[in-house]
């Protein structure tokens, strides 16, 4: 599969507040919380010597009041020795993430589909990220920048919002994101129902394939997605000092 093409699709499905390019390096900055919207994606060769590109990226992030961070993708990082160069500068990898791809289509089993987040959706977002309200706000602001078609899903239990998710459709892909379940409603199968409903909506909107990102350490979520037909395509990592 074309990893760089899917990375570009995923970038449009999670647009940063500020963007720039250093040749093939994509610079993304928002408010410093989510990895995808606050890192330099080193996907293709930069437009200058590598060490100069690293320094330029560091200066760009400093200009936005953020610590510089980089993203390297297995099989699609340029140059290939960038991890070694980052280690030499005091960076270390973190948040190893699996990109999984799978089929679209699915049944809607009691899931409310929305064209925009409602109060219940936002309530679950803030409750699930209760340790960092600023993180939740950045995610909500990012969702507002995604071009349609875009779907938001919510399940309520006994009248109480319990689980949410979203799906951006573009270039034939349906990208699942912001899967969150309120703490007291976890392990009830709600996430599977959310994903199935979103993939059904994505198919109706013209998507022929689905993708998502999940932290490699989250074996429970990976098992859930595998049960829905998703398989790992590649991995990426973030690098920070």
C-alpha cells in the first residue's frame, strides 16, 4: 500500500491549526496536545541538508511556543537515518502507534449519528479526558476543521451519554478517530457498536476502505478492531526531548 498517500489522507482528517513544509517534511502545530497535530512528519526528503532541516523545524516550533517533536513512519521516513540523528540530539521515541486498515460497512445498533458534536458527545469527550481539559478542547477544535463528509457517533445508556467516535471520509477512505467511552461504561461492547455504525455511514458516503490509529500498547482496542476485520498496515512513533 502507499503509506505516504494514506498519511496525507490522515493529515487532512486531523488538520492542524498551523502548517508549513520543509520540502517533504510536514510541520503541524496546534496547542501542543495531540501528537498528529503537533509534530513534524518526516515522510519525504526535506528541501535542505537534514541537520539544517532539523534546526529549522525546531525554530518553527519555538516560534509557535511549542517543544519540537518529530514523527517517523516505518517504511516511509526520510532520511532513513533520521532516528539516529534525533537520538544524537537528545530525542527519544514514544507512543508507538499502529495504523490499521480494514473494510467499511456495518450495522447501526442503537447509535446516534450526528453531523456535528452535540452536548452529549462533548460531555463524553471531556469525561474520558478528565485529566486534561485542554487536550479535549484541542481535539474538539480539530474536529471542527475537518472537511465534510464527517460523521459523529454517540451511544447513550439509560439516557446518559456513554460512548462516542467520529469518522472523516475522503479519497475513498473512512478514518475512525476520537473513540472514547465514559469510564463507568467501559467493557460493555459500546465501542464495537460505534465503529460499526461509523463504517456503515462511511460506506454510504463513498468510502471503500477504513483506517484508524491505535497505540500499540492498547491490546484491548487492537483486539476489538481485529474482530471487525482490521489488520495492522504499519507503525509510527513520536520523538521528543
